């Protein structure tokens, strides 16, 4: 059953909120955009790491976390939250080393 636009937007927001809570539990400061299903993790150096939750056409419209500049991370479900946290940590570490 297909979800309507408002249902998809709400689902995306809920997934971003869940990721924000997971990142906060690891000690990261997280800013969640009110208008978009997007969060940003401020970096010590350089730009914040932005993560969006979008529908992924190649996965039948399944919700996925993607980096703000593009690049799919993992499906936006509880089973993959830890993978997304690791990916965000890796991106932040690369900026520090970079």
C-alpha cells in the first residue's frame, strides 16, 4: 500500500529524529531542521555533516539515509541505525584528518 505525501514526510521526520537520538547517545551535538527531514552534526573542522532521509527509487521507494551531498548510507530503519552512526562518525573523522 502506497503512502501519501504527508505520511511519507512524517515517516522521514520520524527516522531523522531516531537517528538524531542515536547520535546524541554517542555524545554528538545534532541539529534537526524543522522544515526538512534533515539533520546536521557540527564538525570540529569544516562543514557540518548533513544526513537526509529520502525515498530511494532503486529500492522501490524505501526510505534511506543519505549524506547531504549525495551518497546513500543505509536503509532508514532501526536495524541499520548503528551503521548510519558509524558512517557519520567516519565522515566526521575524515574531515578532521583531511
